[in-house]
């Protein structure tokens, strides 16, 4: 419950910051029926972009300058190995026991032979990497996506995945159960920087492209989530219903 309260506080902080006004849809950009709250979502998106540009990206630049690549790779592999535990659980809940066994074997191999997960020995050994979360599991269980949402700090989401994010945080040992506040905050900060570092150069490419970045990221997120939920299944997720846009 404590983490849920913290999640609410972060989201409310971002929402209050963006409540001063909603961003307008650029001329020539067609409103999406999957994004009925687009003006407000664009405001949250701009808030997140500013936070990234003025805080997170400079921190990551320093992180890349101070730590050599092999150290950054080790940090990435450690958190990736840790996440494989949760992925195994999600695959089991989704009715994919073969994938779950593969994920558990990745943890065993990387923890045992990869210096506690600092070296990825499983992927070269033929154990495929997966990534699952509660939002995907809810989707497999038949929970509809709901409208597209941009969350403060967390970025692209939808109504279903917002609840999934809360469930992810509540079930995450490194977020929920480490009692030492200083150590927990340090680990959390390192995870955030590590996650941002994985697409450091990709973000620069998007910034320099002559596209509407908001629309591109929204459409990419929606398509990627549908693919992730349908992976390993014969049926397809029902199409997202058309929601009336209250701003039209």
C-alpha cells in the first residue's frame, strides 16, 4: 500500500503540473480514436519530455561518461536477469509454461555462470529473452486496453496498463521490500538511469526526425503492446473500441 500511495503521489504531481492547460493538436495531425484525451496527454507528454531533457538525459550522459561500457553492460545484465524472474511468473500466469521454464533457466544459467547475472550467458546458449508484465497478463486474460494514456514520469500507457504498472510495482521486491530507504532509493535511481541508457541514442534520432514525436510514440506503443499480448497465442486481442473524443 505504501508503494501504491507513492505511485499516486508521483502521478498526481505530474497531473497538477500539466493542469494549467492542455496542449493543442498540431495542424495537419488527425486525431486518433484510440486517444480521446489527446490534448491532455500531449501536455503530460511535454512535461515528461522536459523532465527527460533537463534532468534525466544529463544524468545519463554523466553515467555514460564515468562508467566504461563493460560496466554499464554488467549493470544492464544484472537488472535484466532480475526481471527474468518476474517474466517467468507472468508467462506462467499467461498459460505459457514452456516460456516460463525458459525464463527460469535463464536465471539459473546467468546467476550461476554469469557472476550473479552480470554476464548474459543464457542468450548465446540459446535461451531466448522475453519480457512480460502485468499489463500483458491482464491483456491475455481478456481485459480490454481502454483509451491511450500518457502517465507522468512513466510515459505511454493505457487504462489497463496503468493498473498493470501499479501491480508491477507492488510485486517488485527491489521497490517494495527493501527496508533501507537509502539503499532502495539508490537501486531505484540506478534502474531508472539504466533503463534510459538503453535507448539513449534512439531518443536523439527521434528528436532529429521531421515527425510528430507524440503521434509516433503513441502509435508505436499501441502496436507493440498488441504484438506482445498476442505473442504465442493463436487468437488475437479484440480491437480497441472507438471512444468519442470530448475535445472535438
